[in-house]
C-alpha cells in the first residue's frame, strides 16, 4: 500500500491542510528561507535561557560575525565544522553562521566519550570544533593525531569567567543598527595560525558582520551531516542538503505551525527541552521557531524537572515537543497538574512511540492530546504527523507531510495491501541523498524510496502506523541505540570473546540495552566481572548507550551461517 498523492491530498483538505505545498523557486538555501524572518522580527525575542533573551537581530548579527570568522580562517563551501554543545545561546549562532558560509554542520552529542567524538571527527573530516568549556573532556582526551586534524577549537562559556558570562555579554551588546557598532579594525583580527584554541567571545568581539561575503549556496549543497547508527556498528552521517531542511521546515509549518500561529494572542513560545544536536529539536524547535518568528525557550538541563516545571509555569509555552519519558517525568512532578495550560496549543510526541496511557493522562491534566509524529535523521526529520485537528490519541504516527509519499513493501519489494505490515519506505523533498562516504546501493528502492527499516502499515485514509522500530534497534528515551555499535565497543575488552546486545523493557526509558557476554575462560581475580564491563562501557560510550544489564552465557545463539540470533535472546 502506498499513500498516493491523490488520497492524501483529499484527506489533507478535510483537515484544512494543503498537500501540494508550493515552495518558492527563489528559496535556494536555509538562509534564503530564514533571513526575511530575521529581519521582519528583528526586535522580538528569538531565544531565551532563563531570564536572558537574545533578539532576532542579535542572532542575525552574531551569525554573520561567526560566518566572517569562518571565511577569515580560509574555510570553503562544503568544509565541515563539528558542534558539541548543549542548548545554549551559542548553538544557534554557530548553526546560522555555518549555514551562511556554506559550511556543513556536524552535530555531536556533548556527552560523547573521546572514542565516539573521534569517530565523528575523523569520519566527517572535520576541520573545526565548537565545544563548551567544562564539558570538553572528550576533546581533551582525544589522541594527539586527532586533535591535530582540527584547524581550531572554539571554547564556549556557560558559567562565564568570574561573575559574568562573557559570551552572553558579548551577544547582548550587539545592537540592532550599524550605528551602534564600535569602530572596527580588520588588522586586529586574532590570528588562529598561532594557536588553535579560541574563545567564542573573541570571535564575536573581533570579527564584524560587514566583513562576511555572501556566497552562492544551491539547494543540493550539503547543510548537515546528522550521524545515526548503522549495520557496521559505527554511526554514519546522513547527508542533508539545504533543500532537505527548507522543505521540512515548510512542511511542518503547513501541518501545524500555521495553526499555532493563528491561535496565539502574542508571540508564539516554544519549550525546547530536547537537545539541538538531535535532529528532532534541530528542525522542529530551532529552524521552525526562527521561520515562525517564535521564541525558542532553551532548556539546558531537562533532567532538572523542578526547573523545567517552573519554566512552564512562568512562560506558558504554546508548543511543547517532547519524548515519551519526558512527558512521563512531567506528569509525575507534584506541581505539574496545578499549572495553567490555557495557552498550550499543541504537544508533539516523537523520537519513540508514545504510550497510550501517558497520552490519556496528559490530556486529562493539560486538556491537550499528544499529537504523535514519525521522523528519522535521514528525513530531516519529520515524515508524518497527526495534525492539530486530530484531538484524540489514535496510536498512529499520522499522515505523511505535504509532498511526501509513503509505501509499505514486503521482503520481495512488492507493495503490501492496505493494513498489511511491511517495511516503511519514504519519498519526499526532505529525504537525504544518502550516507556520507558509504555504499548507498541498498539504501533506496529502485524507484527512489528511502528504505527506513521500520515495520508498519498504512490504513485506507493514508494514516501510518508503526509496528516495530527496526527489529534490532533499541530506543532509549527517544534516542536510537544500535546494538552493533555497543557490541563493537564491548568486544574490545581483552576478556570478551563476543557480545550480543538487545533491548529490554524499562518502565522509565521505554527500553534499555542488555548485553549477553561470552567471556574468555578465567578464574578468581582473572575472571571477567560485570563491574569491569560497566567501567569499560562508562569510559567509551555515552550514558544512554551503555547496557543496564549484563548476562554471561557460554555461547550465543546463531544461525546456520553464523548470524547472531538476537530474536532468541529477546
């Protein structure tokens, strides 16, 4: 079964949406899409951290200065810059600065270990890295040859030097008109050929937006390498073009953004507890908020549930995108049910399946359903969504977005009947061109659909339901954990013969990894212990990837050709 444009267009019309979404031919890249909005909303708040805000004008100016810095370092269109930051003001500045200069952004989880960081830096051939001072241990512990592969490293500040945050002070001092700028001497630019360590505040204070030289960036030019897991055991970069991102922003705005905007009495406020390095937040919170002229409330530490609830109480966001575990955490907070939700217009669920009981409780407490969607790193990310007109949780991941086709195929590649399960395949302007420097022969069908590996079906109205999220992939609080990657790390332990990792149910995270380990023979002090494996994993993997449980077994179940049968272990 495929969601034919005619079918979905008819269903869209009933929900007040336009499936045949026009995209202006004059929009060639993300900056073409966003610059008019930066200008139009110049005096409005673009981002908020606590009680501090940055305006659209300040973000505009700062990103031009960052782009000028990149050009001064000799960076060319297509070069890669990695960003390893939590949700702080510097992140959107770097994002827009890179996109302006035609640089390919490489998002990196700030909790990654040196091994995970090194893989992405080397695989993407990164030339510059932006990190947070105090959370840069992974960079500090890199092998020297990896460090030397970087042209420079920019250190951002969250707490500041002394009583004030110099980075934020520099951003806040940026005016909204050129007459506010101090005299600028290009001869005083810092020379990064002498040292590769740079402070973010020096980039903002010593480069000038007028020295940025705009360049031609086409629709198919790369904008982002978004790393995701793969069958090789190592993450691989999904190649997302400027047009992939432009299309998905416009698709999301058509599906639910315009609805929120029409209901808002003042500037729309978006709660952003999801990390910007994750493609869900990058597009739906970051880029979409800029396009809508909305205020993006950055939550740096979503695990601080008290602080998160206080933020909701104080700012009354109109849009809350989140994952199942975070919705659950909010519902368990004793203060949450007493908040005023009269200005909450939409709650978006993604990243992992929303549990029906949680959706029902959320509606009881907030008066809003959780509108669930479906997305992947490879699709920039949104594929389908239950639009705002869907007011009851239905267990589906909604309708394909405008201009998007979904078909379900069996193992032989034939289309499945209505309601029959098979592999979900996607075609649309938001779908990546392939994986960075990988063999993409099996990534797409012969007629150009991206093969998701997810199992699902399409009903007679075109709504998509997911049955299983890739048989081996583990979803921990909305984050993909690929067993091959965890297995590859654990088998590096000298006392391990082989490992198989599967997902097991967890009340809080949905799933957690469990490792079945075949150890080398040893007795007494030489025998492998769970504690050794835990410490080994702690040094080499970020928290959500580490197995929560270990079980030693004599032999892994395997097929006749030696393939590990994870199904039997599950």
